[in-house]
């Protein structure tokens, strides 16, 4: 698998190290965003979280899901602070076009 390390932060939050300085976090985004927004950090004061997410359907490939999440994240970073954007909603409201994926692959 691609993940090098997994850290269970709480019962509803997992953090995966994915490469050098990249991480995948599985969590309830809105609660996390609000927690960070309202917290005062000792060295930097306040900060915000912008995030992207994508829905997962049965035959999605792992790399495809990460690509969708990455596109949603960069959209969120470009269009506002302290926001969360869904890849599927971005497809509905912008000129972004979903790629055509043909065929299947069995990884295991």
C-alpha cells in the first residue's frame, strides 16, 4: 500500500503519511475546521483550514480518489480561507471536467 505510517488520533480521526510531506486525514471536516478556527496556537495565534474532499464509489481507484481530493483542495485554497469544497460540487458549478475512465483493474 502507498501509506507509510498510520496514526489513530481519536476514534473518528485517522492520519496517514503519504510520501515526504503529504498527509491524508480521514475525519469529520467541518468539526475539525471549526476547532482549528477557534483555537489560539501559542506561537502563531489563530489559523484557518481549507480542505477538499470527494465522494467514493464502488469502482473508484485509490489514485483517482486522491486526484479528485487534490483538485478540491487546490480549489478551496484558491477561492477562500476556512472553507471546505466537494469535488462533485465543483464539477457542477465550474468549468472543471471529470475525466473519462474506462475499464477496470483488480489490485489484489
